[in-house]
């Protein structure tokens, strides 16, 4: 055996056995067990793991073979061997499989139980080995903890003893073996139970009737009592399924089932059977109506069969637990994200047109979790899940994220109005009554793609759009959305590439004093010229740069270029300043202030020659970060301007806190300023600036009448097409020379 196999030997020492698997010792007779493995350590640990095991009143006696050849010789010379624990890979890769062939084909020993063990399953794939060889179990060595080894040995020896007892009825045994294969393929309680009853007919008689019963709690959905329920039936009516056994309307059968369960043993009568199925914590009773009493052979076969049924019944429960762990949400007991994708697969592929899939995202749930604690948060989620379920019995609900629920249902039931209405009343979470709201992303069957994953992506896209919508908290997916997203991704990719290839340019729009008419500076404006010579509007690419995070790199480059231009201007126009726009992502950088100061130092620029422009809207997002950074920058002598004043939603209280030098009157208030009654807002901003001892500059001047009105109102400075359009750096220098 290779060294890699030895690394798993410790699994045999894990003490996960149950006391009821070690029976009281009651005889000096033994069961002979042959251990076949080329690794002596495997022999030792196997014998040690089984050292105190008594099976059916007998201890185990061990024989040892270290090669396939030795194993064949031992089995040929010893008729009392009942179980072979056989390694697959020994002197050859298929040595173990050759031993199996020798036992079954050459020696014709059908009674010996063979458990194949391997540390290298790749040499003998389980599925093909099970199909091609007559073996009783196949385990990797990493699977064989003490408990599983004990269970495997116990089941194998019991199987040998029962086969020996009823050997004359080989046909019945073959039915049991084939039935066990069928049972092992069942992974749900209903199908497993029904399969058991079908095989009982094969073993006993075609004219039996039977019900498979168990306590409903934890087995049948929405059942929380310990009454006996029918999981499967044969010979009766399907209306019994998932109903209490009382529905059978047979008092005698009802009493027999309960007695069998309480006494924990089979009950054999001439006209009926009550078979007790138990393994671990899982118990059930099979009630059978007979047309004639069982024969002794039938009874013995039934005992063998029920051993496998008990193991299978436990396995089905364990598989169901694994399924629940994989596909159910532990908190709400709703389907989870994986199961919701499967539900969406059905939604996408069925022919029902009048259906909708949706995501429901609770707004600001993290704030509730942080403020009130996770326990309250969990109770809130459970309450939300229960209320959403009330929207309609035809709807399928799932919890697909921390605070996101998914739902599928009829279009006339799942409307934005009905979903929003679910959140009109507060939710009870412990002693708290919490008013919350949510956003909704929806996709109709008409627009759904062909797989669950694709549909989930579609409704997630709609949900993200709904979150950004300040007026309506819902959005339906439509094909244009994905086209827009693809366009955005392509534009971001192109912007990133063009920025790396120096395709972005800084242009300058002159700013003039209304008092002297002279140029006092310029606003630096970013321009993107693509490879084909066309320009992309800043209104298009600036939001894309902010969305992608590229605005930080671009912003640093703009400040560097502005300082470089100021250095050029020092030679002939040292009194001019340059104004640069900055955005909120730049302020979030820890080193934002230091970067600006270092860049100015690098180019030897006086701080008062650089002005930073911020828009009013960025104050809505983390205003204190903005104020703190600007205060530090102004302390260095850098000028601060507030752009688009009056167009945003910020409080005037922030205006007092900002370390400003200039207010900028937006073009929206300048366009009709020379018309009757249209200059009120501009006049208010100019007067406010004077009260706060700030310079006021108006932008968007295109007519002499606008300039004249601004002079009347006492505005200090202007910029606009009336004076000059934005221009590249070299043209700006020429413009300055012409003006001078």
C-alpha cells in the first residue's frame, strides 16, 4: 500500500460509535473475519477498532492475508470465513478485484460477505465496481470511522447468518439484493416509502395492502404534532397520503401501529403485520394486511429485508437533512438562493405566460442590525418572510441574501402595488415594532431568459435600478437595460484604455473680472478625444469614471496637469489662477490633501494660484469629510469655490461651515437673467456672497445683456462663450497674449 493511504488510518480510531452497536457477549462461538491488505498497519488498526465487538452473540476471530494470492489460498482452505475486508490495490492495481472473482466464480462461494476497501478509489471506481462485481459494500478508507466500520461488519455478518438460514430460498434473496439497490437510489421519504411497500408485495404476496407510517413532526411540511401519518400506501387510496392513520378508519390497525411503535418490535398476526423500522433517531411502522399467514421462510426473508430498510430509512433522513442544509435557509426555513435558482429554472422553462419573478430588498437593514442587535434583525427577517408569504398561496418565496427575498407568482398577484403594500404596517420583532420599506426588482415571463441563473441576474439588475430611483422603489427588467449596461461597460473599458494612452486632455475656459474686463484665470475642463478624433461629452464620461473608480486616477492627473500649466503661466501671466473640479471619490482618499500639496510642491506653485471647485451635491454624501479636507487645504492657501450653488439640496448651514473663497452662479440662473423677474435667484446668490465676503462668479454668459445685468447686480467675475470657449493649452496661451 502506498504511503498516501496510511495517512487516513486515524479515521478508524474516531470514537463515534453508539452503545447499542456493541452487544452483550453470550457465546464462545466466533465469526471468522479475513482481513486482506498489504499494509500490516491496516490489519492492526482494523482489529483494534473491532476488538470489543460482539455480533449476534459471537465474538470475531481474525484471519490475515497480505496479498491477493494468500487470501485466495486461505479462503479455499477455510469454509468458516464469513466476512472478507478486502483491499483493492495490493501486489497489483486489481488484486482485490481478482480475489472477488476467485471467491465468486472459482470457489462458487456466494455466502461469504465481501467489503471492498480502498485508499485509491481512482483505481477501482465505485460505480463500475458495484455494477461488475458481487460485493456487499465498497468504502474508501477515509469513510471508515469506527462507527461505520462496526455498522458495516455488523450488517455484513448479520446478512451472512440470515443468508445461511434461508439459503434454500435464493430467489427471495435475489429480490432483496435488487430491492436494496433500488432503495439505495431513493433520496426522498415518499419515494423510499413507496418503494419499500412495492418490494414487500414482491417478497410476500401481490394481494397484500400496506401503509408506511411515521410521526408527522419534522417529516411532513407544516405538520407539528406527533400523530402517525401515512407516508405511502399500497392497496388503499392515495387520499390517505400525508393524512393521519385515523383516516384509514380501522381502529384495530391504529392500535397495532401505536403498540408496535411503543414496544419497538415487530408484531406478527395471521391476518396482519406491524413491522418496526428503526435506525438511530428515525423510526417508522409498516402496517400490512395479509390474505394468508406468513411462512417461516417469508418471515426470515422479511427480517433480512427490514434490516436494509432500517438503514435506508436513516439514510433517506440524513440525505434530506443534507438537502435542507443545501437548499433551505436556516433562519426562515424558506428555500435559499440555490433552491430559488432551481425555482427560477422552472419559471424560465414553463409555458405559463402570466407569471413574474421578483427580488425584495429591505432598505437600511444593516442599520437595524447594528442599532438593535442581530437577534432583533433575525426576528425582523422572519417576520418579513411570514408576511410576504401571505401575498398568495400560489407564490413561491425564498430568502436569497442577508436581507433579500425572492418570489415567483402570478403577475396579477405580484404587482409593485401589492408588494409595496406589504410594508405599509410595522413589523413585530421581539418587543420592537419596526417600520421599514423595501425596493423591488421584477421580471415578467415575457422578458425572462432561459435559465434560472440568467433570470436571477435580470431581476437583480432591475433591483439595482430600483435602488437608484428616488421616486419609485421598483423597476421591471427589459432588454434595453442590458444593452445600456453593455454600453456602459464598453465605454468604461474604452475610457480606461484611452486614459492610459494619454487621449484625455485638459482644456481651459478663461474667467474675467467684470470690473477690469481682464482675464483673472481659467477653469480647467476635462476633454476626451477618441481615436477617431471625436469628443465624448463630459456629461457622459465623468459619471462613468466615478462609477468605475477611475475618477481618482483621472483627478490626480488633472491636478498635476493644472499645476504644470500654472508653471508655464508664471513666465508671462503670473497673476492668473486655475480652477479644478474635484469629486467625492477623491475626497475619500486618505492621502487626498497630501497629494495636492505634494503636487504643488513638486511644480513649485504658489497655493493661491490653484482653486478647487466642488459642487453642492457632493455635500449630501459625507459632508464632514469634505469640510475637514477643504479646511486643511485652505489653511495651505488654496482657494475653494462652490460650483452650481442653488441647484442642489444641501442645507445652508453647510455653507457657513465650508471654508469658501468663491460662489459660482450656475448657468441655469443666468440664461434669462436680463428678462423681467428672472434675476431673483442670481441676485440672491450675489447678495449672499457679498454678505459672506465671498467673490461671486457667474458662468454661461453668452450675451452682452446678461453681462450688463450681472454688472448691475454687483457680480464680480464671469465666464462663458461670450468671452471665450474652452480651448487647449496652447490656444489658451495664444488667447492670453492677444488679450494682453
